[in-house]
C-alpha cells in the first residue's frame, strides 16, 4: 500500500473506534464501568465478550444472564460486575466492537478494491455486512443492537443513524463528495436495506439470495437518483456529475 493510500485510510478511520465520534458515550452510561488496565484484566473482559457472543447464538438476548456469562467465561460474577453493571452493558460493548469492525472492514475494502464508481462502494458495504452476519458470533442475532435497544450504539440517535453517519463519512472521503449531500439519502438507504435484509434472513438463515439481490438493487436504484456520482481512477476523481436517473450501464447485482 502506498503512503498516499495509507494516509487516506488513516484519515477515514479517525474517530471510528467505539470511544470516539459518532458512538461516543457519556461516562455515566458507557458500557464499561472501568477500562481494564492490566493485561490479565483485559483478557478477562475479552473472555466475557466472547462468552456473551456464544451464549446469544445459543439462547438469544432474552435467555442471557450475567451468571451464564460468568460461568461460560470462567470468571466470578463479581469480576464481571467490576466491569459491567448488567448484561445490557456487556452486549452494548460487544455491539460497539462489531460496529468498529464493520467500519474498519468497509474502509479496508474501499482501499483494496480501488473502487471506480459509488455503486462499487454499495457492493462492498453489502458484502461486508453479509460476511459479518455469517461469520461473526452473535451478529446474526444482534446486528447493530436493535434487538436490545434502538439507541444502543448512541443514546442521542437511532442505531441505523449511526451506521448511516459512518458510511456517509467513508463514501464522501472515497469519492470526494459533500457529506451534506449524502447524509439524507444514505439514511434512507440504510433504513430500506435494513428492512429487506432482515426479511432475507428471516426467509433463510443464510440469507435468501433473491431477496439479497433485491436489497442491493433497491439501494443502487434509489441512490442513483439522489447522490452525485463519484468516479475514481488511480485514487483520483475523474468525473463528478449529477445523475438524473439510474445509469444505463450500471451492472446488475444479480
């Protein structure tokens, strides 16, 4: 990766960790009561989070208890309460980490793929989400937290609004577009995609392929009439025009 690519990737990731920017939480409601300082304490917290993910896959959020988490992690319940006030806080920390993973993975894919058009970015976002849904423990149950709380990621906004905000920053940076022009369309696109993706995974635990293709097509078609096209070649924007309609040469997601 060139120095230019590295700088661009670093600039995208500034503020994407769970403790900063859009998912920053006030100290009184942050999931961790205190951050582990020693390596042994950090390892205990990691065991608790891994145990939580495994249990959610097995019993769901409603069946989850702090006692079960502690038993699965091999720690005392008192040790869990040193870091988390309740099971919601444990799941909140797990979900924030999944958000961080999602944003970093999308950003890395943008860098690796050398995207030529914004609809390639849409494909990369969908592919990242689907991979996490299939491979990351508990993600298929939790997604980005709606099963627990519609404002689990940030108390000031809906979970989907947090996702849309992150994607706005990434796509605006990648294609040198004005974030103000992307914010509303991406908010709508995230909400629409979320609804169809949930339907796809209700029909098939692995994701109904026809429905997934429809979700991608839906988002592409909507955004083509709402956002400025950014076409990049060799990391340089070579074309920026308003797209009045769905492009005739846009490849089908199927």
